[in-house]
């Protein structure tokens, strides 16, 4: 079972993919950086978790997809 924070992070990651496609990790990284600048480390951890989810959800490219 997921807790509410994990569920929210997963929802936001999926929304970012829908909105920004391949740019989703960049957007999440900018949000994490902004949170660090504001010394909001809880929010930074949230965005870092979203980055992890985005990295895990990336499809692997097969050799066939190159051609």
C-alpha cells in the first residue's frame, strides 16, 4: 500500500508526463532546485521522489526502435 505522499507523487509524475512529455524530468528538477533555494527541504524531497518515479517509468529503447 502507498501512503498519501507516495500516491500524490505518483499522480504528479503522471500528470507531468502528460503535460510535458520528455521535458517532465526537467520541470521536476527545476521545482526541486527552487525548493532548495527556498530552504523547503520537505518539498525538495517530494520533487526528488517525483524525479525517481519519472526515471523508473521511462520506457527502455530496444534495438528495433532505432530503425
